C-alpha cells in the first residue's frame, strides 16, 4: 500500500514547533534520515476541535507513510493529545499494522517519577492540550499518586511565531500564566512545557518562577525515549535508512518556512511545499 524505501523517520507537527523536538532527536541520533512535515497552512492546531485535529493529523501521517516512513513521531502536543490514540487504534491496523506512530506526551510523563518530590505537577500547553486532559490521563496511569494542574496559554505560541518572545510585551503573558498556575497549586515542584514552542520561552519562564521548580522541556525526553524504542525494536531500526539527511515539507510557502525555521533551528534548511488531502 505504501512505498517501501527509503525509510526516514517521519516527524510531524502542526507547524514549526516540532522543529524543537526534531532538533533534539537529530542531535542525539544524527545517523538516521528524517522527513519533517509541518502543516503550516492549517496551524495553529491548539484551538481546533478534536475532530479537525484528528482529521488533519491523519492526513499528515498518511502522507509521511506514502513518502516511505515506517515510524512517525507526532512532535506536537495537540496532535498527540487529540489524534494519536485514534490513529494507533483505528487507522494503523487498516493501513499497515507494522508501521508505528508515537507521540510526545508519554515520554514526557515517564520522566516525572525521577524528578518530582512533592508529586504536584504543572502543565503549560495550548487550550486543546489542556482541555483534552491527556497529561492527567497519562500521569494517572503511571503515577496515580500525583496531582496535575493544567494551564492553557493561548498567547504563547503567537508570541514565538511572531518573533515577539524576547520583547518586554511577552513578559506580561508569560508571568500571568505562571503566577496563575502556581497560585492554583503552590505545591507544584515540576512544570512541564507541554507545547513544542515553549522551549524558546525558557529563559523568560525561568525568571518568573522560583529556582527550586524543575522545568521539563520535552525534546530531550522524546529523543531518549525514541532511542530506547529503537534499541528495543530491531525489526523497525534495521529498516531505517542512515544517510544523515533531513528533508522538510510544509503545506504553506516554502520561503516562509525556511525563514521561520531558523528561529527554531540553528541551521539553514530548504523546504518543499506540499498539499495534504
Ligand atoms: N505544536 C503545537 C503543540 O505542541 C503548538 C502549535 C499549535 O497550536 O499548532 O501543541
């Protein structure tokens, strides 16, 4: 049904944010080939309905499979929250049960056990991720004793995408949400940055919260979890091509993608424009 070769690792995001995850994955495993797809024409996903996020993500995963990927990482919290499970359970068995789609929420939650002492966790995310309660559900499975408080930060993605995140105006929106979540649960000792864009806000976030609070920026956990997955699944690992190449596809203008991608990656890249249907 799908192309058999070559087999890069597929990385999907609604737009640019997944580049922060891709960056960590590639730094850790530079030998593999990667194919990144950003659905920039339809981003942001953060405020979209469950059905639409599922529909768009399904189209994107299918396209990556058609391009030869056997393993796709949903490097987007909103897509991981709203589409991953349905794709795994309903679509993969029909498409090709040997292909895999993995998300970013589980690897982030797995690390909590070694980090949090108070067992009170805060999650910053898009409205979609927070209202889906996906982090709560995943924490409940692994660490039922933990208490999770979510905070939707609808302005944080636009601040990054408009390159305003270092401006003084950004401080207001960053401080407001951090103060709110910490006053809702003052026992929080671990804060998950549950959105791909937020690592770019890290320096500012650090300024507004007490030093003893851990900030989990998920890229490194997703990368180490993927490495671990590949070591446990040689049937997948041996099929992946290892040329060290990365290609980028966007559903919006390739010039714009190339320009904005440099905010997220310290690298100049070339993208091609595609249509998803
Ligand atoms: N990539 C999305 C996430 O991690 C943020 C951008 C969007 O809303 O599409 O939730």
